[in-house]
C-alpha cells in the first residue's frame, strides 16, 4: 500500500490505475473508480480538490472524512466544513518572495539554535520565484529606457538579488527566475504551469498557491490556484496542507460573443462589477457555457487575473481543446499535450463548453451575454467601479465636485474648472483636473493577451499614419509581461508606431500597476501639487486604489491597452469619443477614435501570422540563464546565510527571538488602546505600502541615520527583507484615513497625551509605557494584494487584535499566521452603532478552550461591553495562534 509523506498508508491506493500514453506507462488516482454518482455532478474545481485529498490521504493531515466531505459538496458547501488541501506547488514574486526566503534563512538559524537540523528547512513542494517587482519606470519615452531602468534596478537591489541568488543555491527544490524575464503570472501561464504534474510516473492535476493575489490568472488555463499570504505559502513550501472551508461555487454562464469594439479587458471590468454586486467573497467562480469557447486562453486568463477584484477565491475555466491549442502555441512539446489531455479525460476533468450534458451542479448560476459588453474603464479609485467609455467624461466631471469618497473628490466648482499653464521642453501646455499625466500599458492582466496588445499596436500605427501624437509631458510606458510580447510586436511591424507615441519598452516586470511608476517631470509635479489638481493615470492594470499608482495621480482608471493609447492621445479623460475628436490630421481633418480603432478581424489576422510557438521556445529556453548583471553576482555558498549587520535590505527578522521548544502561554488583552480608528476598504496598500519612501517618514529617518540619501531609499516593496524598515512603513500611506485625525496621512493620536504623531512613533510610545494596542476598522479590512507585511508590520507595532466589520480572506489568514486576533462585529453592528469613539480602553479575555468561530466579550474601560465573533475559523488556525504564529508552529514540528 502506498505511503504518504507522514509514512502512513493511503486508504485509496486501490484507486491507482495504469495509463499508457504514447508508449509510456503512467499511473493516476482514478476518481471515476470511486463509482460514486456524486462525482459527475461536482464542479470541476471541486474535482481538483477531491483528487488532491484522495492522493494525499493519510488520516493525519488529510483524512477520509475530507474526501467524503468533498464528495458531499452539495451539502457541505453551506455548512462551513473545513477540509485540508495540499497544492502541488508554490509560486512567488520577489516583493513577497524575499521575506519568505528571509524567513527560511531565519528558521534555519533558530532550528540550529534549538538543536535541530537546518537542512530540514527546504521547500518540500516545488517553489518558483520570479523576480519581477523591483524595476521602476525611472526613464520613459526613450530608446534606452529599458537599459537604464534595468541598470538602476540592479544598483538599488544588489543586496536583495545577492540574497536571492544565495537562496537559489542553498535551498533545494526552488527555481528562481532572474530579473528582466517578465511578470510572474505571465511567466507562470506561458512557461511554469504544468497543467498536469508527472512525479515519479504518477500523474495529477497542477494546482498551486502564490504570494500574490493575482495568482488566480492561471485559472484561465484550467489550473486551480489562488493567492495566500507569504506566511501560509511558506507552510505549503514546507509540505503542510492548507486548511480551507469548502466553498460555494458560483456557475457563471457565458453566452454570445464580444462585439466589434469590445475587448477582453472590457469583459473583465464588466464581470468584475457584476460579481462584486452579486457578492462572491470566499466563493469559487467557475465559468461555463458556449460563450467560453469564443474566448481564447489569454482572454480567459485576463478574466481570471482580476478574480481578487471581484472578490472570489478563484475564477476557474476548466481545461478544454482551447487549452491544448494554447499549450501548443506556447511551445510545450507534443508528449506534454498528449499527457495532459489523456489524464484529464480519464479523470473526467476535460471540458466541452458546448455540451450542456457536461454541466455540473453549482451553488447558483448567473449569466452574461458577451455581446452586451461595451468599451469601458474602471475608477477613479477602485477596480470594480466600472464606467462605460461613453459615460466617462460626465462621470469624471461629476466625481470632481461630489463628496469625498470612492467616486468623489470634494472640489468646489471653481476649483474643478481651474486651468494651470506650464512650460515643458520650451513649449507651453495646460493642465487641469482630468488631464492624463500617466499612460501605461502594463501588468500581466493585459500584456499576456496578444489580441489587446496587437490591438494597441495597430491603433498606434493608424494614429501615427494620421499624424496624431501624445503630449510630451504625459509619462507613457510599455512594460510587457514577457519577452514574447516584444517579439510579436516587432514581428507585426507595430513596435515603431508605439515608440513614436512614447510607448517604448521600459522594463519586463510589474511596474506602474504596483506603484513603480517613477517620478513625473518636475514642472508637471509642481503644477499638480501647487494647484491641488486631480490629474489622472490610465493603465492596463488590475488595481487602482487611491495612492497606489502615483502620489500625484489622485484619479486612476483601468482600461484596455488600446484605450490607454486613446486617452494618452487625448491628454484627458474628459473626452466623449463619440463627439470629440482625438485631433486633426495633416490635412486638417478631424480624427475620431473609432476611425482608427482596429477591427477584431484585423487583430486576429495579425495574431495568427505573428504569434508562433518558436517565439515562446526561444524566450523560455534562456529564462534561467539570466543576464550579465545577474550572472556576475557572487552569492555566498553556505548552509546558513551570513547576515550583514550593516545591510539596510536584508536582516534576520525578530519573530523567533526568545522562542523555545515549549508552547507559550496565551495571554489576555488588557486595557489596550486603539492605535488607529479606520473606516471601510482599508487595503494592504494602506497598511503596508509598496511604493516610494517619503522623505519625512520614520523609515526615511532610519535610512538617513545610516548615511543613505533620498535617491538611495528605494521603495518599501524592495526593502521587505528588513523588518526595521517595514515596521516603520506600516500604515505609511499618504491617503490613509484615520478617524482620530481631520485629514489623511500616516499619523495618529497618542490617546493618553492627546499628541498627534507618526504611527510608528505612537506605537513605540505605547510600548515604552507598557500598553497594548489594537486596531478598529470597517468593512473589507485588508482588501487588495496579499502582503504578509500587512500582518507582520502590525505584529511588530505591538497590535494584539483587530476589530473589523469584515475582512479580506487572505489578510485575515495572514493576521492569524502572525498571532494577531481577528475579531468581527456582530451582523448589523459597527463602531458607530456601538457608540465607539476609539478612545476607550479595550479588554478581551481569550479562554483556554477557545473554539473556532467563538463569540468573545469585548469589555470597555467605561464599563460597557459588546460581543464580537472571533475569526479563528478552523482548529488549525487556533493551533497556529497558540504557537505564536504559523512559522513557530512549523519550527516546532521540525524539531
């Protein structure tokens, strides 16, 4: 009988069947051999979870009860039933990957200190780390922008890259993809994804978790995967199962096909708004229906990519013939294709979207006709605030004078109409609210999709032919998700037109979309700041939260790559493309957008001719070879990392200081002060910014005290390997709204003294006074990117608990992973309804026999009290908490 990693026999060994493919004998766990009628009615995504449970069942981590609960999905989906899931692999990007490798290095140190074997601290599950988040748009609109930006990237990140190269050598079972290769999710889609794993002759579905919320992009290729916190990902890397609640699965039926002017970007923005309104947080979404067969894998991946924005755990497209075509197009070999198809058909995981007989049961079904999709954008502050292009002008003008909020900036009518002349390159221009100052074709969301990228190129070509140009002060950029994009843009002949409009390649990485947009021209910055203008960024990304893209673009709109070019040409979002021309041609004729908009047939013809397997094979055959700068890095060759105490990038974290083999005693929270009193939709960008380090911040003061100049500060994202920087950067977002204060900013009130100060300084004051702190928040606390430092930072600030109306799934998990207690107001209750000012003292007793989902009493210093739900959702999460966090739990298991 086969044994699992724990050495216990698998009770489902009898399901292991032979499978001959092209003369090679494999085996697999045959789910149809269960002979259980429930299987054929399960959603395809649940079948993947079931297969993992069957294959990994040891009645220790994964039990027979897990298998039965998944088979009984029709019943258990509504009962908050917990199951264990072991993903096949883990994927990381460098912003979140560096702290993971730092933690692995620190765990090796503590295991050795406690008498264990440091070599046990290695990824057990395959781990791929793509370095893609460090490059910034320092230089744009220049033929040498790529080279200069990459040079600056290596200058700024030398220590980080050296450390990662150590990790690549010291840690087994980890692939590190060097900088300059592309964006993690696009590289995953085009190269890393297995679709079907082959491990020692045993076939099973590819599945993964990733340290980035947009890991879901791989769902478009039929691979189950989602974003988790870096902390949870590290546990999976160490071979642990994820504890998850069996989800409801919403069936999203697509019919019809996209119209002549609509793109996959327009479809995903429409779907995102729809699903946000429907409410799918914590649920799986599985797409089906004949409309799916009209979408390419790149189209599907665009829709799956924005899954975090519509709130679901995954947005899944089961594998079909289109998937096989994509694998062939991206250079996978013939045996790989045969293996994937044969295995998936044998286990009834291969889909025909035009056959309703194959439709499984779903928790609920919603439908959308793709023919109803129209060109649209989303913004100005949230990715699910969709607005059709035809309504864009009026929508923005209305938002200028609307009350401050997600669709309002609170300007007076006079201020909204203000125009500001300025001189740039010896010519006078005018800025006003609505002026576009950043136009970026960026992000894996769209740069992975040849149809929208070639559509942008063809639009640029026609614009240049008509004599149109982009105002020179607009910061335009093109940051493809892989080198393949550059290949086909050049092969199709559109690259020169893109460059004529200022869309030169500036780097291969996740740039403007995560705030690595670089500085605007000084005269533009001055005009914006001195006149308090609401200028705009337009980008083909997936996130536009306030303060994320650039400090000086208060309004940011997500749009398809062709629309990014259109708004760049217009120089403003205050344009009605139906009535207003983009400009005039050399003969004085007005040029309207739809005059130069490429047809779907034009785009498809060029795509068929230019996007070929040889491109993918050429690019990815060299991907691990790196470049000259990477190859010249001389990383240490040692079992334990030799920490440099002078480094401002990489330091051993203090999470394990004083740790012993014995469990610590759980302590109650006594008379804690609220460090912050926050409202709704506080994102991980607010909690742990990834962008630039402000010169007047605690982190800047720390770096300056060590002899660094402002130009050497780099970004918070790049310094996630140094806890001293990250704790000072916690809540350092300039747009953070703290109810204790009258204006946004990274400051708070020290309640005992009544003094206003930086948040880090307040936390230090409370610590010195021997006082505990908590955080009050509203709905959707921790939404946005999955950032482990959004939990690690508050932990190091001394935060013991968060009391919120609701949590984003990944962030709640991360809080648990750091030993912070997540409490949730009872339904219908808020800080306001309870009459909380935030200035009370809070005491919370944590009983020794605390159970998942238990209600706790929160006692206030004035004698009042209220009940709150303790959001430890599973027994495993409680175990993590009792150990002081998930990493401490893992270390004790290794001893």
